[in-house]
């Protein structure tokens, strides 16, 4: 019989590792650990918030109950996953940061967005691993290389533009739209590709490679985004108007 503690550990640990990595990148003024963990819990809350969008979307027939073709995969990816989940995460992030005095640097937006995103990813991962039964180890390892880094990338996208909208709105007037739109597009594309295996399992190997490359690109972009905000924060702290 599977030890529940091992399942929970494998489910949550990858998300915590990426959250700790992001926390460590905030070299100028790291956020209080308690606040970061609170953001993580807000991510758990966002899972339930997403149901208020995905359930009505399914009732209205915006995505099918069973995926049988590419159109169904795209509809399910966007209306069943990307739009509900990223909207719920953004709402939870806003709820957490709207009066948060610790949100005083651009990098903070990424840190807290990743905290929310990894909270969501950890909760989702627990569901997947327990549903996998005896295959929980294989499922956990696979998701630690794909779904968890995917959520990490979506979170950095959201946090990057959330901070731009908060601190540099006059320079980035569309950041308020991009902080929702770009994570939704990235998430929808990721899930669209992943869900093709539901009706074309013979190309699952090719799809796995494509997803891994996508996650690698997202993580590479995430690192560059953190560097940009850190440079901007450092410039602001020294009174330099960065170009």
C-alpha cells in the first residue's frame, strides 16, 4: 500500500523547489518567508476559484466532455484549463497584493506570482498523483519535468507584467492586459499540445519532446525576466532612471 506521505512529498516538492529558486533570485531585498508561504496558500485557494469559471463553461458547451479531435483539444485547453486557471490565479494574486506593503519592488511581483502559481500547481499535482494509483511515481516524475515547470513559466509571465502594470504603467500601458493574456495563451498552447494525446496516442513521444522544449524555453525566458526586473529595481534604488 502506498504511503500517503511519499505521494504528498513527490507532489509538492517540485513546486517548492521552483518557489525556493525564485525566492533566492530576489537578491536585493528578499520577501518575508511568511508572506511567500501565504502567497502559496492563496494559490491553493485559486484552485477552487477556477471552478467558478470552468464549470459554467462546460455547462454552456464551450468545451467537450471527451476530446476526439484537435478542435476539442484546443477548446478544452483554453476554456477548461487556461482561462479558468490563469484568471483564478491572477485574481488570487491581486487579492493578496492589493494592500500588501511588502510589494515594493518589481521582482516582488514575480516572487509572489510564483508563490501563487506553485501553490496551484502543488494542489493540482496532489490530485493527479492520487488519481494515478500505482503509477503515482511515474506520473509524479513526468509532471515534475513538464506541468510544474509549465505553471512556473506561466506564473513568471503573470508576475513580470503585474509588476510592470504596478510600477511602470506609463511605460507599459498594455501590461494590465498582458498579465492575464500572455499566461492564458502560453497555458492554452501547452495544454492544446498535451491534449492531442487523448485522440492520437501514437505521437505521444513527439508531443513529450515538444512539451519539454516548451518548458525549457519558458524557464529560459523566466530567468531573463527576473534579471530585467532586478536590474530595474537596482537602478531605482540608486536613483537611476533606467532606459
